[in-house]
């Protein structure tokens, strides 16, 4: 199967993953960008990406209003337009429920939608992060049932896990090597050729869909476990009154020491994906001790940091009840507006439980989204008052120039989670 000139691609889901991918493919192919969120679609049609992953000029350069165009991006919430495509790429989010069990509902819903318009010889590619086996065991049966077509005879499937790093303007989608796979040798080659045609750094063709699924999920599990290790070190060294950052700097002089740093591990990938592999492992009768212990430790860091801040305030003889605490940053990572699964919220709730009055300032986060998701009102600016404690939670570039002395009272505590500020009393 070779890529033909009549390749027409549908991207299902235009979020942090789908939009950059749609924009990239639209430079060479005709792409229907489909999303169920009307507000999102209307913004994108105007060239506005509120995730800030694709710049307005870059987005507008590929937008088209012609359904018969040879290339370009046609954005819509009209699912019937999917019938004009022959390649479907699913980039919807995969999350967990309140019990940390995988929630495949968005993925299954997208599969049902595609199945309505699936035709003979069409190709469906999944990018959403899942446990090994999800594509073949959960998604393909839905495609078959809803379309009435036969898998690997009438239609084919591929899996190419997303590797987007939100907020990273250097490692963009075209600059990250892509793992690809397919349900047959021919379809695998077709998937590989499709991505290779736009990915500058190339592709790696995995031998099976399950291998590609497993490769993706262990990338995030590995990072989660490594961060959990240095988070545990930070707890130990705190008891020993040793600066963790200085220890890591010294250890980092060895050529093979891994440069991980302690912190609050949130987001829609690292804070979620380990549960997918853990749940699947338990179905096979294996309890994954390291994966889940790492997740538990990282999930405990918000409470731990809050306790450390309160201890410092007590040491400074700052009255805790009613104290004003400024938290700088609420997004899950620096220089990015994404607040999904941010662990800064855990720290805020823990601080509030001690009776302090927290205020949050974040120039990247959207005020209405933070209010709706977490109930916190963001400050418009920070210099109206002085604070008993200042906590740097996210290392946005804007915070490098913030005037910390101007925000402090006489005995104020400055706690720098990211070891980012020049002025601080303590960091993780």
C-alpha cells in the first residue's frame, strides 16, 4: 500500500495533539479537522489556538474553506464531512476515572463516529495513549460492529503514539521521531510512509500494534518512576537538612547519571498513563509494585510540599492561621496554559486545610478555566499586597523577573519547588 495522491485525512480531536498534527499534514494533504467542541472549532476557523501550540500565522497559512482543495486544513464540527476521507487519525484524550481506572469512553465514541463513514480500504490510525491491546481488543470491535465491515479485509488499522510535549517550541510534532505500526505488513508500511512524508526526524516501524502501544506507555511510566525517585530523595534530604538540588548537581557530574529533578508530577500523560499499564497488568494477575509505588509517591508531593512550607512558617514565627500565601503558577508545566491534572491544586488544598489564605497568580492559565475546573480565582497582578509566604510552583519565564523582595514581609518564607528563583529560602 503506497500513499496515493487522493489521500484525504480526517483528524478526530483538535486539542494539544490533534491540531499540531492536522496543521502539519495539511501542508501536504487535504485534512478535515473534526472536533465536537463548537467553541473550539469557531476559534480555530479564525486562526486562534487557545492552547498556544500552533501560532495564528502558522495556522492561518493552512486553513481552507474548499472541500475540494488538494491540500489544506478544513475545520468542522460536522461529522458528516468525515465521509469524504479515507484516512482517519484519532487524537482524543484518554484519562482515568475517580478510582484511577482507564476511561476509554472518548476513544470508543470516536471509533463509533468513524465507523459511520468507514469504507472499503480505509485506514484508521490511533494516536491516543492506551494499554497494550486496547486498539485491537477495544477499538477494532467497535469499528467492525458499527460499520458492518470486516477488519483486515475491508478496512485496516494502525497505531502511532503521540509524542507531543505541550509548550515545547523546539521539539514540535515534525521534529519528534514517530513510532508507527499497522494491522498487516502492508498497512503498517502505509502508516509508516504517511508519517515519514511529514516527520522531519523520521519514523520507527514497530513489528506490531501492541509493541507500539507498550512503547508509548512505558515512556511515561519510566519518567514517572525516575521523578518519584528524586522526589523521595528530596524528602530524605529534607530531614537531613541537605539541599537536594546541590546533591543532584554534584551527582550529575558523572556521565551516566540521569538528570531528573523533583517536583509536582501532573498533566494528562505522566500523571495518568501508569494507571493504564498497571490496570492491564493486574488483568494478567500481576501487581506492578514499582509503577504504582512511584505513582503514589508522586501523588503525595502536593501535601508534602504544603507541610514543608507550614514548617518553615512556624520556624519563622509566622502565624499560620490567616496567613497570606502567594502561589506562583497553577498549570501542570512551565510556559504552557494546560491545567489538566495539575498537582499544584493538591498543594493549594493542603495549604488551605492549615487555615492559610492562598492567592494564585499565573499569566499563562485561563481564569475561567481555572475557576470552572478547580474553583480558584486567579490574581490579575501580584504587587497589591505583601505575603507571609511565596511559593514558586511553576517555572514560567515571566517569574524569572518577578520582584520577590517587593512581595515579602519581614519574616516571609520563599519556597521554590522548581529551584528557579534567585531569591529563595528553600527548594525541593
